[in-house]
């Protein structure tokens, strides 16, 4: 899961980034409205946490713009205490949820989990996803099957989670690179190939029937034997 935090108060954006990373989310932070919009328009995020009062461009304008561009990423608005009209405006502009500052980080994590559920991920209780005979826990990175379990690295878990969320759709190497390393990274296609081969070995190790299929020249897709 990749989350964009758009927040100009540095102590708050740093605290949010820290707590989200600790919960195994991949996090990008924008400290002003313009860079927030640029990042949001990439469409690579699973959830956007968006402050309303921002330098250069306000959160409501960002929200309206990305919705106009057809980006459906769930958005949680952060509102200052008592800004009722902002909440209404935000929800009218396509926000999915809002939190009033100051808020409890457990509350934010719960809202993020709820929004990712609404997106159609199969999340049961504490951050687990199921496909075929495997269950991936993205909190403790444990991959379980009928015949055993094995711990993944964070990147392996992110990659498998991505493939599980997209199920039988073919995921291109470019999409996977953007998702796992960010669109500005220098990660290359062979990074993906390496992690795919690690994952295949681990799926074999737990005797899972789930297979990662290579669609030549296109990408990867999961299937059950
Ligand atoms: Ca602000």
C-alpha cells in the first residue's frame, strides 16, 4: 500500500510518515499544494491524506482537479478544528472521509484500513489479504499457506500484495516499479524479475498452488494451479 501525505506542517507530516512507515505502508510526503497535486495525479497511490490549508494550492482545489482527471484514489481530508463548511465542501468535492485536527493516529490508521477495504481488497482483521490457498499479512510480512508459512521481506510483501489486489489482471513491470520504488526511482525491470523469482521460491517453499505467471512482454499475473 502506497500513501501520499500532503501536509505543510513539517512536524505533523514527519510524524505521519513515521507512523505509516512503521505500519508497513510506503509513504511519500508533499509539503505544498502544487507538489501534492503533481504526486496525486500520478494515480499510483492507494490512499491520499490531504490537508486543506496548504501553500500554493489548497486541498479542495487539488481534490477537485484529481477527480476531474478521473483519479479515484480514496482521499482523507485533514480539517482544522471547527471548519464544518470545509468538511461539507470536501465531501462534495469527492473526498471519502475527513479527520479533524488534532487527531489520534490510531484513528487515521483505522480510516485508511476502512478505505482500502472499500476499494475491494480482501482485508480480514489486521491487514491480511487472501488469494487461492495463501494469506499475506502485510503487518508482520508473514505469508501463510496450507502447508506452512514463511516471512517475506518488505519489498516482497509489497509486490505480492500488489499482485493479489489486482488478482488476475496482468501487472506490468513499469506499474510494479512505480508502486514499489516510486516513479522517480532508478529501479529497473530486472529488480522486479529478481523479486518475482524470490517470491516464486517462497510460494514453492510453502507448497502453495498459487503461481506467478509471466505474460511475455507484458508483465505478471497470479493464478491458482
Ligand atoms: Ca496546513
